[in-house]
C-alpha cells in the first residue's frame, strides 16, 4: 500500500453449509504478547456476514500478533448441554505492515472451516 494510507483489519464469515453469510456471529479480537492475550474488542457480524466497522483502523492498527476468536458453536445452534465439534475458532495471525489492509475471512460449516488472507 502507499505510505500514509491508514491500515485496517476486516473479516467476514460465510456459512458454507447454508451457502450464505453467517449473520449475528460473535467475534472477539485479542492482541497477543508472548503467552498473554489482551482482549481489544468484540463485535457481531451483520446480515451480510461482515462487521459494520473495521476491527482495527487508524492509530489502533499496529504491528504485532493478533487473534480472532469466532464463536461458531453459538452461531451453529450449540446448546449448553451439547458438545459441538466446533465451538470457538481461533485464528492467530501477524500484522507486519500497519498501513496495509488485512482481511481475514472465515468459511464455516459444523465440521470444518478454512481461512485465508483476503483483499
């Protein structure tokens, strides 16, 4: 990206079983420092499976290690008495350029998931 451009972190979640965006899925964001994790924020996906605002942007977007925790079990309808195969999906990644756009999507089903660095 060009210098001076504010970086940002975004995500979206697609429910591959239903073939549509995953609506109202909770996502927590943590900054990782060694063995400790500091919670930075929490949000939910909108009806398009996206967050209404970037998870990080501006001065909050700094280089380092981060972790997104997707609350898949609650989204997939897990009840307290059940043990679902997928509950919370952690995705840990590094931000090496705070001026870049980091997009970390999640493709989700009850028994599998995948991710990639999107655009």
